[in-house]
């Protein structure tokens, strides 16, 4: 249990350092602008979701970058991709602008 706790704590620290990489612009507008207007939301698992069909390709790119980071962290720490995603999701949700839609694990949409 101690090793797992240490791994998750290390992951939280790494998540803080890598957060700027997860917020790359999706188009001419910044990701924060797209979140604030509700066109892109965030999921409980650390991945983005397109709430506007015009942004599906941009969200695929964002999530590909995130998945790469999450997979590296999961392998390094010996934890699951899901655990890594949830840690990053918590950090992302704290930093997103008001108006951002968040999809919970229960399938409910909440607006920050």
C-alpha cells in the first residue's frame, strides 16, 4: 500500500508539471476559450470531449497527446492508465475556466 501511495503522490507531482502539455490549443481559439464556451468539455478520466461536432478532430489530437503522457506515467509508476487519468483529471478540473462542462463517471454533465 505504501508503494502505491508513493506512486500516486509522484504522479500528482508529475501531473502538475505536465499540465501545460495537456492544454495545447485546439484551433485558432485557445482550449480555455473553447471550454468556457462549452464547445469542449472535460471527462472524469482525464480526457477531453467535443461538445461541438466541429471540434471532434481537435479533441482527438488533444486526447492522443494526453494518452501518450498518461501511458508513460502509468508504465513508469506501475499503475493503470485509468489511475493516471483520474489524477490528471482532478488537476485539469481545478484549472479549467468557469463555464467548462465536466462529464462525471456517472455520465452526468456538470458545469463549473
